[in-house]
C-alpha cells in the first residue's frame, strides 16, 4: 500500500506539472496574441501605409511606439511581412526589405486571417537580428488589413518570462491541490483497504486450515484402507496361498501331474497377487517420509535395480524437512522414474539426487538407457497416466516436473517443489 501510494503521488505530481505547463503556455500565448492584435490595430494600421512608402514621420512614430513598449518589457522585436516573406517594417532597420523563406506560415496567417503563436528557439534564418541576444522568445503572427485592402502579417517577439511566471504560479497552485486531494482520497479509502487486507488474510488462513484438514483426512483414509487391505484381503490371500502350497505338497505321489501343475500355478498367482497388493498398500500409504524416512524409502526403491545388476548412485542432502505432501510427491516421483527405468530404459547406470534448502527441494533421476523420442513421452491415449498425474501433483504444490529424453541418450527427470508445499493459486 505504501509503495502504491508513493507511485500514485509520483504520477499525480508529474501529471499535474505537465498540465500546469500546458495551461500556462496556452494562457500566456493567448495573452500575447491579444496584445499583438491590439498593438497592430491601434498603432500600426493607421501609420503603416506611410512607413511602407518610407515616410520618415510615419517610420519615426512607429519606432517611438515600439521603443516605448520595449522599455516596458512588453516586446523585444516587431516585424511586418508581406505574403511572399518580405519585411516591410521592423524596429531593426537592417532587415527591412529582406526576403526570407517562411514556407506556408505567412500564407496561412494572411489567407485564413488567423493569429499564430508559439515559443521560438530562434533557429530560423529570419532570426538573424535576435540570435545571440536571446535564447527563446514568444513569437506571435497576427493578420492586419490596411485601408487600401493590402493584407500583411504583423509579428511581435516577447520574452518567455510571462510563460515561465505563469508555469511556476500554476505549479505552485495545482500540485499542492492535487496532492492534497489525493491524500484525502487515500485517507478516506484506508479503512476499506485495511478491511480488505484483513479479509484476504483471513481467507488465506482459512484456506490453509481447510487444506491441512483435508490432508490429514486424506492420510487417515489412506491409512484405514491400507489397514483393511493388510488385515483382510492380504491375510486371506496369504492364507489361501499357504493352503494351496500345503495341498500341493501333501498330494499323493501317484496323483496326476496336471493337478499338481494347476496347484502350482494357483499358488504362484496367489503369491503374485499378495505381492501386488502389498505394493498397492505402499502406494496408498507410503512409509514414513520424514527427512530420515524419505532417505530410507528412496534407498529401498533402488534395491530392485541393484538386484538386476544396475549401478545406482544415490545422493540425498536435505537441510530442511519437506512438508508431508511434498515428501509423498517426491517419493511417488522417484518410484515412477525408477519403475520406468526397470521396465523400459535398459540402463546400466542410474543416478538419484535429492537436494533441498529452506525454500526448495529438487529431485533428479538420470539414466543412461536407450531413451525415447520426446514426442513419445505423452502416452495418455494408451492409458499411461503416471507422468501426467505427477505433473499435476507438482503443479498443485506450486512446483514443476520436467522430463528430458533423447533416443539413445537416456532420460532425465527433474522435480522442483517448494519445501513447504505452498499451492500455486
């Protein structure tokens, strides 16, 4: 909120200064136009025909009028132009009679009978008499029409002091007013903002509580299902297996060989079913996955690989114990990766690295097997959902799962998770 307030103050102050400068410039230029129009109508229109004819009295009168206004600071230069860019009068006699290329500027002023004003940097050829004396002047063109119908353009230059003064005055007035209004608005909104912040905080706490309760309930249900399987179906099947095995051993030597083979197959099938159910129980309710338990569980996952002659290197360094749901996801991911190595990789060497600090935990499983084409990783259409389920689980915890593989170059799986399992919402 403080940062937002400071940003708002900066934006409002900058915008106010910009607007003040624009208003001041517009106001000062409009005033300069009115002053030039008044001087043209009251002073120059009556005396200008004589000055154009080079009548000394008319020229002297106009020079005195200009000099008086120069002493008061109203103007610093006067020029009268014909439509083709020739100076027919100026308080600077050296440029009278000269022609300058002003493009369409004079034509628009004279033909459209409109005044034009702007701030000039005095970088035009016509400013030879002003360059070196001034840096920037207010330049005004206004049309005048003599009694004989001659149309000319009357130009005045004045200092930009009027613009600068107006800009500073408006900035001093508008900036405090704008910022004061913003302060009042922020103060008025502060109670609502604080109330919203508290509501959001309370909602986040409630969400965390509900998530924790759901995890506890899920763990309780998984534990109950695992217990029912272990104490019920698994025990019954194990008993059936023992009974079938005992029956096969107690058969009379003269009994038929077909019966004996059938009993052997039944006994093997029952034992295989018991083994599968025990694996399922581990999936449903994995072993203790606290920091030391996770290490032991992963070490247990690599035993079958070593039993098949695969070289497995395991490196686990955890400075912070992961949250339970994070540990469970790490275990499931390691199990899925190592299961795929056994089934598909035809690897001779596998490395398992599990590292973590106070913020993140990363699991990497790399094999030197045959790999697959990257396009073949997505096998959901064939019913293989293991990797996709793990990706979804990682995303739910605010992490990411990536698999890098190349045909003939092995497969690498990397799982990154926040160590506390903060959901990504």
